[in-house]
């Protein structure tokens, strides 16, 4: 694990070369390729050393982080073209991947918390430095306020764990300590805000709308997954609070239906995709809280699938924004007439977003539906509406953006560049490839 960490640390000087953009991008690809062969072939931790290691759970999310960060650089070529501080942007991307790698690779609860909070810093700088509107300052403060305020009780909880169990290593965590209900709330609230759960989700749409395409990609692709990963890591010490899960499952399922209805009346492309992320993460929270085998495997699968699919949709929204100068569905419509080849990718990624076969989203949702219905058949009532409205707002997004009369103020529009087609292909291909080896992705415990 340290070899990969040092590889990224030594990329930092290359960011400040005059023409280091594509060099750093190519080296990112190379490191991702090497990490692909570090697959943990047995059930347990591998590549252990100096408080870092990885098992199936962390391996999948580290690989997702590498992949999304590679595609972030590919999607942000406009920064290089306009000379908008490209070296500083690359530096923040490399810093972000270092923090994410350390977060997912930590074998200690305290170092996990430390890097979990640190990963917000480059994200906030990317939003504040390369965002579009002046409201990005408010969005950055929202993001910091929500996440840092929720994380402080967790730090106290970690100290309490160390005081009770004399260790904060993931190997040593058991439910044997004298833990109470307040401790349970402190430990998981930070992760529920990070995911985000309905009612503490208001920071997400504002951060997405104000962020540049790279900020949206990393927020949707990886940072929302930190919450799910953290929940799966701390549940060995919270397994005695199984009965508390009903609260979070109820809030997530009801919230998912309400957020799906909110999606149906959005006119901003990015805002619609951001709210759809809240609805998808609601099912993931529900699956994790059942504490069942199906729920854990299904939530992991859907986190990987959502990371690729949502990131790809944000790339598409940015491609139309660069042509039209607006993210409004009232102006960015009739794109089928202007960019027919791009409409194919809109269709493919929209199909994945509504969990159509053969996407990985379908596999994850089947696992989560199994876990929630076996937990309580009443959840089926909400899952029916959730699945229906998921398809409804995705069809609304696709049909409104592609069909109709295009805006008469558009005087020229270029078709997609080869770079953009490659970017979308690299989102879509792994999303539909992993279904072939679904046993590796799904039944990994």
C-alpha cells in the first residue's frame, strides 16, 4: 500500500511542470492499472503495513477513487485550455486522491477519521476555486458546516472506544464494550450526513450546482461513499443496537420517495442528478441498517455502480453546459437535433441510472430489495414508489433534454470531441462489465 501512496506523493512535483497535465493523467492511469493487480485474493486483509491495508471493501472503493480521479482530469480539459491555474488544479486532485487512498486504506478508526475529514479540504478548494457562480462561497460553507459539525461527536466517540476496548484498530472492534444509545448516535451521525440521509441532505444539491464538473464527479463518485464505508466499518461495535435501525430505514425510504418527487420538478440538470443521488443513497442506508448479508453486499455494489453512473451523468450535463452556456432544461433541450451522437450516451447512462439490465445498478438494487423486504414486508410499499419514480425522473431528464425544439438563441454547436466520447465510455464500460463477474462484486464476504 505504501508503494502506491508514495507514487502519488511523487506526482506532486510533476503537477507544477509547464506541460504536465497529460503526463500526470497518464501516470494516474498507470498506477490504477498496477493497483488492479493488487486484488486481495483471500477473505481478509492484505498488503498490510504501517497502519494501511486493504480488504474487499476498501479495495473496491480505492479502485473507484483512482478511476474517478483519472476521469476528473480528462473531463476538466477546459481548465487547461483557458489556462485557469491548471497546475494548482492538478495539485488539488493529487492531494485529494492521497487523502482518499489513506481513508479507505486505514486499518485504524482514528486515522480513518483523520483522513475522512482531510478529504474535504481539497474538495472545498476545488469548489471555491473553479466553481461557476459567486454562490459557490455559500455552498462551500454549507458543505463544511454540515460535515464538520456532524463529525465532532464522532471524534469523542472514537476516544470512548479507545478508553473501553484499549484499541481503535478495525481488527479489534467488537460489541463487548459498555456502549449506550448516545454513543451509537455519535458514531453514525457523521456518516449519515456524509451519505447524505434525507433531512441532512441540503448541503449536497448546493455543492453540486456550484461545483465545477470535476467537483461534482468526485462528490457523487467517491465522497458520498465515505459515509457508507464508515457505517460498514463501525457496525461491529454497534451490532447490539440492531433495533435502532428501524428509525434510519424509515427516514431513508420515506425520504427517498419525497426526494424522487422533488426530482420531478427540477429544471436544473445538475440539481436533478444531485437529488437523484440522495434517493439512491437512501436505499443504500436502508440496506446497511438491516445488518443482513444481502444488505451489506447490495449496498457495496450499488455504491460502486452509483459512483460510475452519477459521475457520467454529471459529465454529460457539463458537456451540454459548455455548448449551451446554461444548465436549465428550458434552454438545454432538443439536443438530439444538435448532438445526435451524444444522445446515445445520454440514453445509455440514463438506462443505468434507472437500474436497467445489464448495469451493475440492477445487481445492487436486487440485493437491497431482497434485504429490505426480508427485514419487513411493509418496506415494499415504499420500494415500489421509489423504483417507479426513479424511472420516471430519469425518463423526464432524458426526454426533456433530448427532444423538443432546441433554443433559437443557439447559433453554433459542435458535436462531441473524441476526449468526451472516451470519457463517457470509461464511465459506462466498467458499469456494465462487472455484471459478467457479479459474484466478485456482490458475494464478497
